[in-house]
């Protein structure tokens, strides 16, 4: 299955996508994710706040997901 990531804008509640590399009348699923700007200083602050966490946080998150 082909996948495509494209940037667009919502204008008056509508999104227009042109020149997509798919056949006409092909069914597609569209995910809309708002973009946001990350302040690089926020990464430094996050590192400071999480520096005291012991263990591997990503392993804990994976384990929690597997419990669901």
C-alpha cells in the first residue's frame, strides 16, 4: 500500500489536496494531524526535568501498552 505525507492548510474548514499520485476514484484514508512549532528550549527544559527519573522510561511505556 502506498503512503504519502503532504503538508496542507485548513482554509475555511476545508483541505484541498492536488496532484496526488493515486488513481482517480480510488478510496483513501486521510489522517489530519495539526502541526506545531517546538521551541528548542523546551527540549533542554524536558531533559532537566526528567534527568532524575531512574530506569528506562521507554521500556516502562512499552510495558504499560502491552498491559492494555
